[in-house]
């Protein structure tokens, strides 16, 4: 990998972590008190209010992500911001909604931690089994949208696939280190202690860095191929 391509990939990876993983942090923060914050940020227990605020956070995060990509790739900022905001918020809300519905159908969201046969680490395996594919799918769809919006339509399938794979592996790698290397646990919602939400946030940062760098490298290579 040339230095210019590596620098481009690193910048996009960091920007992806700041904007997309940042929006995940924002959404978890407003759900406090939890393992992220001791504050009762939204005192209302109204589900529509919480959903609307969360949707606005993801729209802003996706829009900022798209703005950065447009600036780096010299693309149309307005169309990219709109596409990324809609794509990011729609995919996250859809996947999270599907996971939530699955948990509710089992009796409660906590039931998702026991979808696998009981073992000393069944909750850890269940966490990874649910979120690793979910992160990969969300990332692949958003990378597909970005690549097509930039005009690299012949590369969008491969870019989406490899970017999604990179994000899933990034999430998995961080999760394995935290769960089995450092002894973190799933399901401890006490502020200041490791818990599922904090674990999800840190794993999301790893996924965003890996996926963003993969996207940056592939976009840079696609641009070189077209220019060549």
C-alpha cells in the first residue's frame, strides 16, 4: 500500500469512527443512566420521543460522514450528505429494530443473551453472534451506497462486501480481546463498570476504524483505476 493510499485510508477510518461510532455513543448516552453515563438524559419514558431523538442523532452522524467523504473524494457534498444520512439511519434503525423485535418475541431483550445452549460463555458467544453479522450488513450497505454515489458503480458490490467484512472482523477482534482477554462481561448495566452497552460502543469503534480504512483504501484504488 502506497503512503498516499494509507494516509487516505487512515483519515477516512478516523472520520468514520468519529462520526458513525460517535452517533452510536450519542444514542447510548441519551438512553442513560447506563454503563456509559450516570445521567438521566431524557426523563421522558415515551418511546416515540426516544426513537425520534435517536433517529436525529443517526441522521446527523451519517450526514457528517457523507460530508467528509465528499470533501476527500471531491464529490457533490449535498447529495452525499443526504444519501449517507438516510442510508446510515435507515440501516441502523432497521437492524436494531429487527434485533429488538427478536428479543421481545423471546420474552425480553435479555433473552437474546441465552439463544445458544448454556455454557460458561454463552452470553459472550450470543453477543458476538448477533452483532458481528449485524455490523457487517450495516457497513456493507452503507459502503455500497457511498461507492455508487461517487460514480464507481462497477466497484460498489466488491467495495460493499469487503468493507462489510472488514468492519465485522474489526468488531469481532475487539470483542474477543475485551471478553476473553480482559474479562469483560455482557449484561452489567452499572455506570463505571464494563457492560453490554460500553462493550458495544468500543467494539463499534473498532468496526468503524476497520471498515472506514477498508472503504478508504478501496475508494482510493477505484479512483486510480478509473483515472488510469
